[in-house]
C-alpha cells in the first residue's frame, strides 16, 4: 500500500482549523489521514523540522505504515526530528496495533477467519507465514517466515520446523499469499504441502492446513480435503 500524499504543506502554512489536532477535536480521528495521525502521535517538531515534515521523513524511509510496524524505537529515533521518547511512543502504538490483531484471531483454527487475518497482515510481496497452536489447539501467535522471492515452498523444511518449535507450538498452519496470482494450488504445491505434513509428523508436529490468500479470497487445503491424514 502506498503512503498518503506527502509534503503538501508545512504545519505553519495550514490554517489553524486544518491542523491535525484541531481537525481531530472538531471532526474526530476518523477524518484524519495517515500523515495527520502520525503527526498527532509524534506531537511536536524541532527547530529544524515541523511535525508534518518529520512525518514526511518517516514515509520517505519506510514508504507505508505496514513497513513502519516492523521498526523498533531505535529505528524511529534515527529519523531526522524524532527523539528517543517519540521513537518509543511510535513503537508502542504499532505494538498495540499488533496485539489488537492477535486478540481478534480465533483461538481455535478457522480457515475463513485465519485467512482474513493473514490477508490484513500481508504486503504487496509474497509472504510465507505461520499460525501457531499448542497441542490443545490454542492460538499462540502469527509469525512471518520469509518474504519476497524467498517466500515460496522451495526451502529447507528444517527452517520451518525450527520456527514452529522455537515458539513452543505443536500444530501449525502454513499461509502463502499470492498478491497477483491465482488462488488455486499447483501440483507442486500439493506435493510439497503433503511432504511438509509427513516430515512434521516425524517430529511430533502437525500441519493443520495450508492457506493460499489474495484479495479475491482464500484457498484452504483442509476445506478441499487435500491434506493427507
């Protein structure tokens, strides 16, 4: 997702009633764009940078909010005009957003709800991710495994199993987004998925499902009875 239109006006050039804080007070937060919301969080500028210019610096570095969520407070404080305290404030907001998304994830695995959650976290690149569950099926977390050209099913399975075991899970769901591709799995997808399931069983792990998601919907191997028993 591209960032909002940026660099349009400095804060001092805007009429008072059009500044982020005054707009929020008068009309509510939902009327503000991403640039204005971040300006509210950062709160103040410096002698060299007003707060909207600082936000522009943020978007210049990260491009969009999705990329910002991966940054640490130290990463943010490297941006011109952002102090250590402001960097910590930004990182805290993104951490709260992550926890809210996790709280909305179903405790017991549900392909439709899981795919919606995965799609809300997906980027414009291919991403291979995991839903992790304990032996009782309780949700433990959602983890991105790899992104970009590496996010295919052609990888060392030990890397996958290490990620599952590292988080104390015994059951997992493989999620693969196809930003511009078909939802239908290839023959290679089917063979590889069942090979992962077979190798997982040797370690006492269980692959519950493989989801392919994009903006058109999702494809569940489990729902289509394509998972080996």
